[in-house]
């Protein structure tokens, strides 16, 4: 198994001295790094980590130190049976700890916002609040990339991170559309408003019709999960709320379907504006 340099310490973060370690890829779990020394070095670097899996008593010794490093970076720590780690590592010496990595690197939200200067792009950023299903996240990323949106912003907790399942559902779009992962969605939305974005929140009922709102300019579209919707604090940051009309017995749409409708409505409005812009 090839060693991979992760940290800037000069030591190999996978097979460096101080404990066994390794890097492995499994179709279901994506890429991960295991072993106490390897994971500790990884957490000391700026390399993105989805979550930390630990087994045994992690309240003392080196595992306690590793969990502390993860919590400093606000990385999710999940206690799991040791057997699960053994199966994941396929015989590798995991020493009770595995760090799960995203399939691609996350982008800074500021870089996504900066893409608004590209006039060929749809000036919309999707902010996803609590979307936990990887198939929904992948489908949203796929549609957002198809219409030329600026990017997607997700939360670092209580939400689905980028994973192999997300990459598969996105049909490869996750490798070309930037996705940011932030600790505080409310604060990020506030900063986007200061940069000139209007914020629209998607709600099941009570909002104005989706095609009555102006989505052609720089817009942040906030979508929540199908059970809870967007949080009260995020809804409070929205300049206006939008709803999709429903005539059947179904009370709500899948979040990825709703995202697609909003994105294509924004694209329709943007294309309608272009002839007028050219005449000016």
C-alpha cells in the first residue's frame, strides 16, 4: 500500500514512526485513513475530514488526544464497535481510530461567492440546511452543476458530508462544482447578504409562488430537509420565502426535486433578462 504525505511535518502521515497506519479506499465508505499516528498527523494538518470513528475507551491515552484534536476542528466524532473498524480496514492495524475523508476537497465559501463575477454562470448559491440523504445531496449537486450555478454550501454538523455515495449520485458533478462546508450557516448567509446576495428560503407553505419572485440576480436559495425544513434562525435571515404550488394529496416534494424546479426557474429568468441586457 503506497504511503501518502498528508502533513507538512516531513514524516509520512500514513506509515511514519510512532504507530502503524494506513490509507484505504472502499466502494461503500470512500477513502479513509487509520492508525493513531496517521490520524493524529492528519488532524494537525488542514486536510478535510468528514468524521472520526473511534472504538474502545477514547477518554484516555492517545485516543483522547486524537478526539481532542478532532473536536478542536469541530469534526464529528462517532463511537463504533471495534469490529466495524476491522471490517473497514480489511486486516489493517487501525488501533481503534479511523478518519473518513471526502472524495474531493471542499471549497471556501468565499471562493464560491467570488464566482458571481462570471457572467456566464447562474448567479445562485444553494445553502442546504440539514439535508442528510447522500442521494438527495448528490442529485442537487448534479442539477446545480447542469444549470451553471455558483456552488453549494452545506453544514459541518447534522448534515450529509461529501462521500462516495454523494459522488455516485452526482454522476461526477461533485468533482467540478465547488461545495463548501461551514460550521455556521446563519453566519455564512449573513456574510453573503453583505456581499450583495438576496436570500430566498424554500418553505412548504406560506411563501410566495416560486415563479413570482426575482431569481435572476445574485441569489442564495436556502433549502431544508423534508421533515424539519429550514431552521427558524435561517428563515429569519431570508429576504423572502418561496413555495411550490401543490394540487395533489402529496404535501411536499423531495428536496432534490424542489431544488431542480427552483434552479430551472432561475435559469429561465436569467435567459429572459439577457436580451434586454444586450440592448442596454
